[in-house]
C-alpha cells in the first residue's frame, strides 16, 4: 500500500504543480495586457498616445500584406539573384559547403546512434574488451565530429556576411545613385525610414534566409536517410505514419501562423519610427532646448516607444500561444505517433528482422530503430516549426522588396506622393498637367536659362506658372522675395533635386554648378576634407592641388589660424560642433573657391559673417569668374550684383538690371 500511495502522491503533486504554473502564467499574461493599456492613466484621463497629437503617420496607406504565397517566392527569387549572383561564385560554393556539412553531420549522428548502441550493449553483456575498443573508437571520432560541426557554423556565418554584403552594396548603389537618397525622402513618401531598411532589416533578412536554409535542409536530409533505413528494415508503414502526420500538422500550423508575416512587417516599421523620433531630437536638439521643449519631446518619444512595446507585447503573446500549440503538435504528439509507429513491427510475431536472433538482439534492434525514428520525428518537428521562420522571412522579404522597388522607381523618374487636402495655394487650383520630368534639361557651359519652366513643389503647389529669364557667365543675380515664393524651388530644379514639370532649362553640366547653404555641411574626416569636399585626398593629389593652395583660400576667408591648430590639415574632429556658425560659413566659401565652378548658388550663406569679410569674399568670386545667384536680405550685397530676380509670393516675378533706383528699392 505504501509504494502505491507514494506513487499516487507524487502524481498528485505533479498535477498540482502543473496546474499552479499554468494559472500563474495566465494571471501574469492577463495583468501584463491590462497594465499595457492602463499604465500611468488615471480615470477620466487620456492615454499617453492620445495626449500627443503628433504621431508618425503611415505614409503608405495601404498596409503591406506579407504572406507565404507565390508573390513571396517571386520576391525572394529576385533578391536571391542579387545575393548569389551566379552558380560559380563563392556564395554558391559556401551554400554547397553548408549542404555537405549537413550531410556529414547527419552521417555522424547516424554513426553515433549505432555506436552508442553497441557501447551500451557491451556494458549490458559485460564484455569489457569490446567496451574499451568501442570507447576508444568513440574518443578518436570526436575531433572529426567536432570539426564537422564547427565547419558548418563557420560556413553559415561566412555566407551570411557575403549575401548581406552583396545585397547592401546593390541597394546602396541604387540609394546613392544621383540624388535618390534625397528624392526617396523629399519627393516620394512610400518609405519613411530608409536607414532602418538599409541596416537592421537587411541584416535580419539575410540571417533568416540562411537560417531557414539550414533549418529546412538538415531535417529534409535526416528524414530522407532515416526514412530509407526504416523502410528497408521495418517496412513502409512505420515511417509512412510519420510522413502523413508531417503533412497534416504542417498544413494546420501554417494556417495558424499566417499573422506572423504581417506582425513582423509592423514590428520593423515601428522600430524604424522609434529610431527616427530619437534621431530627430538629436538633430534638432538646439532648437528644442531654446524652446524648452523637453517635456513635449518626452511625450512624443514615449508615445512612439509605448506604441512599439504594445505591438511587441502582442507579438510576444501571439508567439507564446503559437509556441504552446507548436510544442504539442510538432513535438509531443509527434513523439506519441513515433512510439506508436515504431511499436507496430515489434508486435508482429512473424516479422523477418525481429524474429531472428536472441531477445538481446531484439532489444538492440528496437533501441537502434527507435532512436532513428525519434531522430526522424525530431526532423519532422523542426521542418514543421520552420514554417514559423518562413512566415517571418515573408515579412522581411516584403520590407526589403519594397525598398528595392521604390529605389528602382525613383531612379527611373517615377515618384509617388500622397497629396493632402488643403486650402488652395498661391495660384489656386492648378490647371497645369503636372507630370514630373515633362520638362527638358539642356546642358551648356556658361549659361543658365529658364524658358517657361513652372515652379512646382512635390506636393503639387504651383508657385510660378512660367518662369523665363537668362543669365550668362559673368553676371551676378540677387534673388529676393518672401518665404514660400519659389526661391528654393528654383534652386532645387537647378540642382536637379526636383523634376522639371515643363518648359526648358539650360544649365551647365553637373560639377560646374555649386551650392552653398546657410548651414553648411561638415563631413566626417580631416580639416583638409572640409575644404575639398566632396573630393578625397587622393583625388586632390591626382588633380595637382596642394595644401599651399588651400592655405591661400583660408587667408581670403580669414581662417588661416585653423590650419595651425594641433594636427593641422590632418586633424580629425567633429567639425559640426568644433567650428562656430561663422567659421562654417567661411569654410563653405573656401570650399567654393577650391572647386571654382562656373555658377554658384549662395543661399544666405554669409548671414553669420561680418560685412567686410563678406565683401572681400564676393569680390574674390568676381575675380575668379564665378557667377553668383545670391539669396540674401543684406543691403550691402546689392553692389556685388548686376541683375535681380524679385518674386512677389503671388505667382509674379520681375527680372531686371540693378541700377541706383533698384538699389534704393532693395534698401
């Protein structure tokens, strides 16, 4: 009675422990969901997300539907051709090496099953000599098995790096082709976080592709080998039951996992938005500090953060629920089916294999084939569970394909931008046929000519219906007018950042037109790099330029003392922070002198420079033969220009020669 009572008590304890853990897990899950909805919210108050009016809006109104279907395999095939460019490439070689390593690993597993069975048999039969011999063989084989495992790990890691490199280089080539990096944000609004796609998403995509390759290849190989061995020795019914279960459970679990791809896409999107909100604060930290907007920015940051964590929690709950079902269907029930399948031949009294030999041989056969069946069941389970990774891969494939297609569209001049309903602009509702790229650009030295070119913003606002004027080399033009009148739009068309919607634009080739903004860009690198940007030191040397020439430009802008600091021309600093606003503007003018273009656009680029230094720089531009388009409200600059372009902000403009009367008008 006592032993039976002890067994009953132990079983009862196990049941109580299981029930308690399940109840505790359910309580934690319930309260985590509840707390995620009501944290920091008092009755009658708005939630954090509701208290912040600004949220990153979904620029692509149509939600991306990522599923494991024909479209997914087509997209994956297109990306695969980029990652593995050919059959006779190193990437293909590493894929073959992975396959061979998987085969070798399976053969090692098969050898281990048989050899450990023999070792255990020698222990049971008390054959000490056989035991020592088998143990020595096992010890000698261990380095080879370890080598196979680590070659597999190395080949997987190497091929991940290689395909990520190929895909990243391809996308960066498209992203940095022409002005695509500018247009993808300013002219097209299908992608809001290209940095997230180019970094994190590509890394996860490449890792998932190769992991899925190994997850599927190894189980398929195991199933094939063990299926053959079991069919030959035990008959087709035993492995047939397992294969039938594989088909049924795979279809069932694939159906349940359908939301995984969509939730993966949403996770990556929210991660990118949260990253963008943080970088936005860093970029505009000075302005926020002046406004003392830390509390407002905190609300925005936390709103984006809680939006992300709420989705991650929902995704976690979904994965836990699916994991519960996966374990039951793909693991435990598979083991039950395996035991039932392997037991069938052993209950047949006249089975050819099992009726021959002693009871010990019968036990050894059961042990060997039972382990094979367990290994096959594990392979089936891994193959079924790989559907989870396949759904995740579908989401990542959709994200990377979206980036690739958008970059290709932009490089061919196709833009998509969601217009918003708003009050009529300067000219009221447009009657123009606004087609990006409908205008014509002619490259010609020493002339800039607008012939009936409409100034149109990417949102479709027509600022000037037809702009017509001509400026030849040697003429400086002062551009003036209120904010939003079209000054920046004209310069962006000159720089080919915005498409031409009509008319004809005649301008010098790229490289002969230079732009100097009010807040100049300082690159990462040496002090020399700030002057010669975007050239490199090697390009500077090849063109026969010297540091003495750069020193002369620094003397003109009165910054020669910067070259005498520690490190001189080779000093490396964070120049955006080290240099003052006026120093950065004068560095930009020295950069202009170095490149000596035919035309230069100066957009309030001397607002932090004293009038005497400004006049000296403008005089040197005229001596070098650089024709200027200047946007400035300083009265002192009229004397350095020959013509003016006055925009009134209502769609009208005047282009004329500067004389005493116009200088008084400008004053």
